[in-house]
């Protein structure tokens, strides 16, 4: 696999111009609206009123992925490129093997791994943006407070034990990553996409996960799966770079 990765030449620029960065920000913020539109087309409500929009949603998400992919530098392109197959494997584990949730129609939609890559890329863009960097001190207080309230609220309102436990894991990952705002932005996208997807009936979480943990639909603790997957992503990219350096010597 690593041999194949090192042979791939990605088209993105090494230097990103201010104009390109502005476009990236627009695409990252617009992704919130796109989530509503894309998942709305795959929704049970849309299917009841018109037709099953799954294939249309697939085309739209892949098109947005390609648009963002061709608007970012080579480093982020690598992250997006690797995230697609990694996310699909994660879906096979969490949905098919562990049975944590089910998709409409019981099959993993093609757009899902591309959506995961878009979540990560959009979070990465916003984390590197001047707005985040200039307000890093304030955000380091605001973001943790928001997620503490979310996790405790999920337990108090919905009896979501799963989210409380995995929320603790989430903060442990953040501490290991030195409270990098990247993971807060990814988590915000995750919460937004989970509530949107479950509201539209695109997928449904099981009320009891792993046979013992009560969970809401959706459980906000699921954001740990997104951030935890970054540990694997970072390892793959490390090995990719190591292989490339070895090939140059």
C-alpha cells in the first residue's frame, strides 16, 4: 500500500496564494449549507415526496469533494486522499461489524467516506485560518466549555451514557494533541452533520451501543470516532513520508 502511495503525484500547489486561501474558507463555511442540502436529498422526507435521492447525493458530495480537493495545497490533498478509504474502513467497522448505527436502505452510501474527508478538510482549513489563530486564547476557553455542556446535557436530557464516556475519550485525545483547534472544528462539523443526518433519517443510531451503553440518536460522543481516526491518519501519513524519504536516498 505504501509503495502505491509514494508513486502517486498529487496536483496541488506547495504554495497557496491569498486568493486560493479565501476560496478555501468560502468552501469550508459553505460546507455547513451543503450538508443540509446534500443530506436533505438523501432524506426519507425527500424520498417520500419525490424519489430516493441517494444517487444524486452521491454525485453532489463527490463533486464538492473534487471542488475542494482542487482548491487546496498538496499537504491537505494528501489528507483528503487518505481519509476516503480510511473512512470507508471505519464505516465497515462501526456500522457493519459493530452495528452501532444503520443507514437508510442498510447499505453504506458512497458519499459517506467523501463526506468524512470533507469534514476533516473543512476543519483543517478553519483551524489554520487567521480568524482562529488570532482568537486562539478565547477559543481555547469557549470550545471546551461548549463541548462539556453538550456531553453533560446529552446525559441529563437523553440519558446518553455513551456520549459521556466517549466525550471523556475526546478530551483525552485533545490533551494528547495539545488542544489543537483542528479537533474542535472537526467536532463542530461532526455534531452538525450527525444531527442533520439523523433528523433526515439518513441513518439511525442504536439505542444501546455495544450491548450495554444507552445512547441518544445521535450520540454526540460519536465525534470521538472522527477525532480518534486522526491518530490512524497521522500514522499513515508519517509512514508515507518515511517511505518517500527512503526512496530519495
